[in-house]
C-alpha cells in the first residue's frame, strides 16, 4: 500500500503539517501509535 514511504510520505507530511494547528500536530505521535504512519489518510477526511 505504501510506495516509497521515505520520500513521498515525508513530502506529504511536511506540506500537510504546514497547514496543521499546534493541537493537531501534537496528535501526530498518537495517530502513528494507532497505525497512521502518515497523515495522508487523514488529509482526505479533512
């Protein structure tokens, strides 16, 4: 499911985090803990 997680996900996370609130950014470690390795899936919900 994840293609080139290193480059693609990093760029996506950087771009998405720029638009994130500090509160949402603090949730990232929690989301990763529950299986959200990147925020790409959450970006669709937003």
